[in-house]
C-alpha cells in the first residue's frame, strides 16, 4: 500500500464520519415533515426522468427504480416528498458507500424542482465534459442542504452559491476548485456547516466574511492557503456557536494572538496540524478554551513547556502533538483531566521522566492510547500503570525507559498493541495480557528466561530480538494460530529439550529441516496447515520419545506443570477432533494441510508409540509403508487426500487401538483388507475409502476382477509423472503471493551463548491496519 492511496482511504474515512454526523444533524434541525406515501406531480416525475438521462453510466443501477410505469416518483430511490404538499423536497443519490460512482452531468431540468431543500449528488462523476458547476444551481434558492463533495468540478469556487441564502449545510470538499474563496460566502448567514477543505490551490487573504456566519458550528478549510491571515482567533471569536474548527495544512503563520474576552465557549474540536507555527506552545490563544475535547497540533513545531492551563482543560479527550521536533516539555499535572482517551506526543518532547508522566495521569481511567515514542524519556514504568485498565495502545519506542516491566502488566486486559523497542528495559519478560496482539520489545536489555508460555493466544506479531534473553528454552513453544512465516530454522535441532513443537496454522514455508529429528525428546509435532513443501525427513526413527518404550516411561513427564492448562486449552480444537483421548495420549505427528511430496518414509513405522498420525491433504505419492501395522499404538490414522497408490497393506489389520482411519481420495487399488476392527471402522465411517476408483472387494460394492487390478497396478509409474506435473501447475496457480508479506520480526533465543535467530513474519496488513487506526485517530493525513 503506497502512501498516497493510504492517504485517500484515510481522508475518505474521516470525511464519511463527519458526513453522516452532519446529515443526521441537519435533517433533524430542518424538521421537514416528509413521507414517501404521497404521490408526486407528473411534472416533477418528468424532471427527474430527464435528470436520469444526464447520467451516462449508473453501473450499480442506483436509479433503476426511476422509470415510467412506476410513476410515483416519491417512492423512487433517493427521493423524498413533502407530505403536506407532495412536492419533491429531497434528492440524495450519493455513491458514498459504493465503489462505482455514477457518471454524467447534472441536467438543468433540476431547476423545475422548485421546492427542493436537500440536494446530495456527492461522490459521483457528474462534472460533465467541461467540469464547471451548472449555473442553475444558484437558482435552487430553497436549498437548505447542498453536498457536491468529491465531484471533480474545476474552475473557481462559484459565486452563484452565495445566492442560496437558506443554506445551512454546504460541502464542497475534495472538489477540484482553485483560486480565491469568495467572500460572498459570508452571505450564507444561515450556514451551520461549511466544508471547503481539500480543494486544489485555494486561498484566502481576508477571512472576515466568516464572522458574518453567526450560526456556524462546523468549519473545515483544510488545504486552503491562509498564509496572510494573522487574525484567525479574533474572527473565530466572533462566532460563539463554533464547535469544530479544522484548519489542517493551511500555511497559517502563527497561533500566538491574545484574546481578551473569549466567546468560544462551545468549541469542542480544534485541529491546526500541519501548519508551521514555530513559536512557544504557551503563547497559543486556545489554552483558555476549556470546552475543547479534541486538540490536534501535529507538525506545528510549537516548542517550550506546555502551560499549566492545560491542566484545567477538563473536557479534553484527545491530545495530539506529534512530530514537533523534540523541543517541547510536558510537566503539567493532568490529574483533573479525567476524560482523556488518547495522548500522542511522539517525536515532540526534548526529555521527560515516564514515571512522573504516568503518575500525573492518575485520573485517566478512560485512557485508550498512550504514545510517547522518540521523546528521550527516562525513568521506569510505574506500577500505577496497571490502573489504566482501558489502555489498548502503548508506544514508548525509542526512549530510555529502564527497569522492569510492571508486575501488574498481565492485568491490563484491554491492551493489544505494545511497542517498547529501543529502550533499556531489563530483567525478565513479564506474563503478557491475554488480549495482546502485538509486542515489539526488541533492542532492550531484557534478560532471563522467556516465560514458560507466552499465554497470548491473540498474538500476531512478536519481536523480542536484540535482548539478552538467556537460559532455558520453554518446554513448548506454542506459537500456533499466528501469522508467522518463513522457513523452519535449521537450528531448531538445538532445542534438544523440546517436547512439544506446535507451529500449526501459520504460514511457514520451505521444507522440514532434517535437523528436526535431532529433537530426541519430541512427543508431539504439529506443523499442520502451513505451506510446507518437500519430503518428510527420513530419519524419523530418531524421535525416541515416540516409541512404545519411551511412551511407557514418560507418561508422568507428560503430565506437565502449569503449562498443561494453557496447552490443553489451546489445543481444544484438535482434542475434539481426536475424540476423548485427551492430552495424556498426545503422542502424535500432524503434518496435514501442507504441500509435502514424495513417499511416506518406511522408517515412520518404527514410531510404535505414536497414537495420532495425520498426513492428509498433502501431495504424498508412492505406497503406504508395508509395515504400517507395526505402529501398535495408532488410534487415529489419516492419509486421505494425497496421491498414494498401490495396495492397502494387509498389516493394517494388525492395528488394535485404532478408532479412526481415513484413506479416502488417493489412488489406491486392489482388494480392501478385511478384519474385524476394519469392518467396524467402515461401519462408523463409510467414506473412509471414497475417491479411490481402483479399490474393490467387500465391504465395497465393486467386485475385484483380477484383470483391472493388474492393469492399474502396472500403470503407476506413468501416473506418478502425471501427478508430479500436476503439482507443478497447481503450485503455480495457488502460489503464495510473497510480495504481500514482509519480514519484520525476529525472535531471539540466546542459548548457551550461541545466537540463533528465529525469523517470524507477520502479515503486512496487520501492521498497516495498526498504523491506520492510529492515523485516523490522529486525523493524520500524511501517510
Ligand atoms: C406531519 O404531517 C402529518 C400529516 O400532514 C401531521 O399529522 C403531523 O402532525 C405532521 N408532523 C409534524 C411534526 O409536523
Ligand atoms: C460504467 O462504470 C463502471 C464502474 O464504474 C465501469 O466498470 C464500466 O466500464 C462503465 N461503463 C461504461 C459504458 O463506461
Ligand atoms: C460547460 O458545459 C455546459 C453544458 O454542458 C455549458 O452550458 C457551459 O457553457 C460550458 N461552460 C464552459 C466554460 O465551457
Ligand atoms: C439568485 O436568486 C435570485 C432570486 O432569489 C434570482 O433572481 C437570481 O437569478 C439568482 N441568481 C442566479 C445566478 O441564479
Ligand atoms: C453578498 O455579499 C456581498 C458582499 O460580500 C454583497 O455586496 C452582496 O450584496 C451580497 N448579496 C446578497 C444577495 O446579499
Ligand atoms: C491540497 O492542495 C494542493 C495544492 O495547493 C493540491 O496539490 C493537493 O491536491 C490538495 N490536496 C487535496 C487532498 O486535495
Ligand atoms: C466576542 O468577544 C469580543 C471581545 O473580544 C467582543 O467584542 C465581541 O462582541 C464578542 N462577539 C460575540 C459575537 O459575542
Ligand atoms: C499541504 O499543502 C501544500 C500546498 O500548500 C501541498 O503541496 C501539500 O500536498 C499539502 N499536504 C497535504 C498533506 O495535503
Ligand atoms: C523519575 O521520576 C521518579 C519520580 O519522581 C524519580 O524517583 C526517578 O528518580 C526519576 N528517574 C530518573 C532517571 O531521574
Ligand atoms: C491481577 O489481578 C488478579 C485478579 O484480579 C489479582 O489477584 C492480582 O493481585 C493482580 N496482580 C497485580 C500485580 O496487580
Ligand atoms: C542440521 O543438520 C545437518 C546435517 O545433520 C548439519 O550438518 C547441520 O550442522 C545442522 N544445522 C544446525 C544449524 O544445527
Ligand atoms: C490414478 O491412477 C490412474 C491410473 O493409474 C491415473 O490415470 C490417474 O490420473 C490417477 N489419479 C490421480 C489423482 O493421481
């Protein structure tokens, strides 16, 4: 996702928000007594039909109900009529929530809708061939609500709009107008909402006309050049009704005017971001406006200490002051700001003490986001941090925060995103809140053991590289149901104490490293539902702990310590699939849902302690190992959905504990072996041989004629070739789009002073979504 498209989406979201708010608002205020049960006049119907003729492309059929034979135009999509007079009073055909705008031009016939009060044509390509606003719009003088936003009109902002003196709502944002903002807009004395933001090259050198809009509540002039305007606060102060003032990227020269008598008692939102103000923060005019709920001052390069007056802004919910050049300080006591929900001060403070900072926030039980990245902050995370139970997003990246992570950290049950990298956090990794989705704590001096279990089932991105984490590797590295990918590391064989390796449901690719068979203690190996290809390693017999002898001895060690709880809970899904065996019998190998090729190694039959073997949904070929019956402990065997061929080995009848068997959808041939156990299994699961055309004999319907058997048996070499080329094409077709993913995590296990890196990878879009969420909250239009 490149910067510009991200920006567009952001702006769209921002705009849609105010759009819906205001529509509801304006609609309530005008109190039009409307209904759709009345009948429209034939004249107005014809007018609308000729409006429809101006539309050359309505690919979603928004206007499909507008047709003859369906004559009551009051019931057409987007039309509202007055219940008193029956006249059309509202025409709303915006394409805001669709991705297919209507194309065409606005027919002058609309002029016949003399009673029209509400016109919304926004987000359609209705600028016509020459891009100018049709002049007749200036004659629709009953209009109360006019929305032409996102229509690519060009030229200067039309003077004729100033004729519409009943207007309460005017939105021209994201059009392509340029030139001077006409002061005649000051004639629209009923305006409550004015959005003329994000047009092309628009400027104003005198904004005194604004103060004639004495009912104005909402003004957005973002991206209008106001570089000559030095009396902004004085003009605003003449409009006591103002609630929202949004002036992003307006080249405003300063905000250090003083106001003697403040009339702005209703102001709730003030956004002056992206204006290079460059003077002391304390000299700004707005600190006295205690009604402000949202104050955004990103990229303003204000500097110096925040004034104590900030501590009296008791309505404040959002304070955004990022990217201001690290020349500000914040020691204000915020104990009275009990409504604070977000604080973003990244890249803005010259120094600070996190202990003090957090302690001065102690009223903020609603705090949701605390972001203080790159602020040269020292001190330790205070234990009072745990009282911020709503805190969801914490970013302390690139400071000098030291000490241990607070003990109550696990109790912060709403936290999902925790950025702590590049600090001086030491001591052990704490237990994580179970809600956590992202933990980035690389480049600290964390040491000691990893927690035995991460206990963060929602974790999507974990980076703890470049620390001093030493000592014992956890008994199991349960990291499944993540978005990790990359190839399985060769050094995995070094984790000789590992008993459970559960990396299922990730996006690992590459092959299974032979080194995995160095894990002599391994009892449970699950790599299911990844993208793993290549062969099953031959030396599987090295898995000592999966043999009958070892399983007999190690039952007690399988009754883990406290980690058992977490593990068995996390495994519920699988346990259910395996019936009632529970964790105790969990000696198993699950490689299902991958792209493994080649044969099932004969050596696997040495693992006579194995109770579950699942190799289904791969591309395994060759024959089922003749000796498979020697896997005496097998309870569940699933080889379905592969390309296995040849006879089903008769040793299968040696199984004594088997309660589940599935060989369906292979290319097995010949006579089905019979035996009491197999017959019972077949009754329970009659599809276990499905999709093997060559199988015959009871319990199947098909009789075995020796002829067809021989033919099919002799044919398997050619078939193998075919299916191999089939894999190849399939692989191309379903190929993993690597470009969509990005490597950004590294998990370090430092063991015995060796430094192996475990590259884990998370989905790019997870990362982007985080950035966007934050961006929207910040109204940050830069990325
Ligand atoms: C709307 O019109 C109906 C029918 O003319 C009338 O009964 C009702 O009182 C009106 N409502 C308002 C809020 O004016
Ligand atoms: C009409 O618009 C849709 C989507 O906006 C587009 O796919 C289609 O090609 C257009 N049709 C014509 C005739 O231009
Ligand atoms: C633009 O087109 C309209 C008709 O579509 C026409 O009335 C108007 O004069 C044109 N304006 C210019 C500047 O060419
Ligand atoms: C402005 O409105 C007046 C009546 O209110 C009308 O006579 C005039 O034609 C309108 N001007 C334009 C440019 O539509
Ligand atoms: C609109 O405002 C201008 C001054 O900006 C004024 O000269 C003009 O008479 C006003 N027009 C109307 C119709 O009020
Ligand atoms: C903001 O204005 C500049 C020119 O001043 C223009 O290039 C840019 O496209 C405008 N931004 C938007 C989002 O319209
Ligand atoms: C606002 O305050 C100023 C003093 O700065 C005063 O002169 C003016 O009359 C007030 N305006 C309104 C609309 O209340
Ligand atoms: C800010 O305005 C300048 C022109 O004044 C424009 O070039 C730039 O693209 C704008 N920035 C954003 C983020 O819209
Ligand atoms: C940070 O502030 C706390 C509380 O005032 C103080 O105890 C601590 O020494 C400060 N830390 C540093 C590194 O100055
Ligand atoms: C975390 O919460 C639990 C239960 O609510 C409580 O027993 C425990 O003391 C808390 N831990 C800390 C460090 O606050
Ligand atoms: C992996 O196994 C191969 C062959 O046994 C060995 O040469 C190699 O050193 C092992 N790699 C690691 C990182 O242990
Ligand atoms: C199964 O074998 C037959 C003949 O041996 C062959 O024609 C067919 O393509 C094979 N099917 C698959 C799915 O491998």
